[in-house]
C-alpha cells in the first residue's frame, strides 16, 4: 500500500469506522496495487446511489455477515470504486463525496471539479446534493 494522499495532496483522513470501510478495512480510502477496483472515493451513500449500484451488479445494501459486511443504509459513508461512482454520476445518481477522505487516485477517473461539485467538507457535514 502506498502513502495515500487526498485529492488536495494532503493526508487522507478516515472515511468511516462504523461501518468499517476501505479496501484494507482500515477506515480509509487507501488504494494499493491489490485494489483493482480503486476504492478511492469516500461517499455518503444515498438511497438512489444504493439502488443504482445494486441494479449495476454491486449490491451494497444487503448484509453479508460471512464477509463481515453489515450492508449499507442511506447516510453511511463508504469507500466506493471510483469507476462505479463515475458511472453513477454519468447516469445522474451520484452521491455526496467527503473530499478530505477521498484518495487522489480517484482523480484518474473523475476530475477534481466534478468531485468538488458533490463535495461535503467533513464527516459531520449533513449537506446533500440532488
């Protein structure tokens, strides 16, 4: 795993501890060579995003206890694949992004200006975008 930075080149802050997220299940959207899906975008999932993801073949809402996955509910924060978030954006179903917790690796998929359009400043920020 490399020394990950956020989209502003600063230290990557945690995305979520409960539920515990990240490809490495360390609470951060760290990206490394093993993470072929590039789980780089820390987002606050919405019902619309979860439905889109499920319809696209990645069910994030159904619990899978055998993998320690509780299933996500609207309002949870999760490190999602940059490509999946981009697909949701292109289809009009993007959800808010916690910018300080989003890895700079996301910029290979989504321009920073687009991420900022959906950006929320902190984990406590309850702003949503329609």
